[in-house]
C-alpha cells in the first residue's frame, strides 16, 4: 500500500467518524447517516451519556485533576527550593571561573602586546606596531 492510498484511507476513516458523531443542536438530536462502507463499520460509537462537568472519579481515589495540581505544586516547590539552594553557588563558581579566565587573558595580552611597547618607550625607541588581531 503506497503512502497516498494510506493517507486517503486514514482521511476517509476520519471523515466517516466525524460524520457519525451525534450533534446536539438546540436540545434536539440529529443522528448521522450509517457508515458508507464496511471498512468504517468497526469504529466504536459512544453510547453512554456523559454529563458535562461530571468528573470521572473512582470511589476511594482522589480526582485526577487534584493529583495533577498536587504534582504541579510539588514540582514547582522542588524547583524553587533547588534554585534557592544551588543557583547562587552555580552562578558564583561560574563568575569566579570567568573572572580567572578574564584576568589570565588580560595578563597574556598585556605581556604580548603592551609590555614590548612600554619597554620601547622607556628605552627611547619607537614602539613596535601592533599586530593585527
């Protein structure tokens, strides 16, 4: 089966499913026509009436929404705690490393470029031209 026929088949099944769903308009019900082919006849039909705003709760278990909210709160608290505890040290160490590298680079560049120029000026010579970077 090639990709075009597979895509067409999926689109046909999706269209059939959309056509079969029940639509509620102004309190009335309209039933979709029966499936056009035997291929889409195996699609399930929702027969149980589910009231809007009725949560699916298993007796003895907290609602999933409550668990999700508790998990999100616990995750947020853990992230906040970690940031409070670890972030200052991480930033401090990173800035220390950056300062060390910066001082080292400035020292290296001064010895390579500035020192020869200063020595030449002190000896009364023309300072060497700066090499291009």
